[in-house]
C-alpha cells in the first residue's frame, strides 16, 4: 500500500487555518456559573463599618479620645522610645495641661485694679509660644518631625511640671520657711528633669546626629522657664 504524499505545491495552495478556529470545540460545563456580581465582600464591609467613626455616639467618641489621652499620659510618666505620641498626635492633652497649669499659677489679687487675667494669659502665651519656637527650631535644624507632632510631644511632657505645681500648692498650705522652699525646690527639680528626659526620648531620633545638642537646648530652656514660674509662685 502506498501512502499519498503531499507535494510542496499542495501545501502552498491550501487555505490558512483561522486563528480562533479551535475555540469552537471548547464546551463550558453547565455546572460552572458564568455570571456574577461585582460587590464588596461582606467581611470587608463589616470591617470598614467598624473602623468608621461617623456613626458612633458622642459618648463613645469622648471616651475614645479620653482613653487615647490617658495612654499618652502614661507614656510621659514612663518615658521610653516610642512612636505613639508621634504617630497618634493630638492637641487635647497639651490644651488641658496648659489650662490647668495656668489656672493653678493664677494669683488672686486683693486690689480690684489687678485681677488674675494677665497671669493666666502670660502662662498660656509662654507655653504655646515656646512650643512653637522649639518646633520651628527643630524644623530648621533638619528634623524629620511634623509641626503638630512636635507640639504634641512638648505639650504632653508638661505633665510632670503640672504635677509639681499641684504638689507645690499643697506644700504652700503649710507655714512658709526654709524647709518649705527646699521641698518645693526638690519637687520642681525632679519634675523638670523628668519633662526634659521624656521630651528628648521622643524627639531625639527625629534630629540629625550632629545637631541633637542644638535641638535639646531650647527644650531645656523651655521647661526651665516653666519650672522657674512654678518655683517662684506665691499665693
């Protein structure tokens, strides 16, 4: 039996096969659904709903903010290298501390021509103007921290000095004398060192290595002025 052999001429004259000719032989099983719905998965929807704060009550919002402020207070009381104050910054804590400190430093004057307003405004302006100046100095030195993050750290680190002011007010209820002054001096010195150490623990890594001293010195001066106001306070 002889097999027929196609000549090269027959192959050239044959018509080319269509490109998608084989697709007609593919069959889709009836069990495989080919229609669908483009929707967000239910789990993603629930997760997005839980993380949204638009639908929560005012009470839950206030409690959530108070818990966040309390956690930042704990970070200041136990200073360690952490990014909590930098990552989740807010100005509620610094505002509360500044107002509390200004109210405790306010003097009640017997003279009707002099009230406690200037003292309150003086403390308020010194705290915020000093914090803004230190922040600008940090940015000019090449720090990689934002403006409000620096204000947050400097404001929260006033907490030890606010505690020192409260202790000094209690000590001043006793009779004045050398012992009274020495107790207040010791308390203010310890709290001053605490504020400086806590603030530098959060801000040191944000400054260039060769400029850390230039960034820490204004912080030292800022808390020293507040400490001096607390130490020299007389009711």
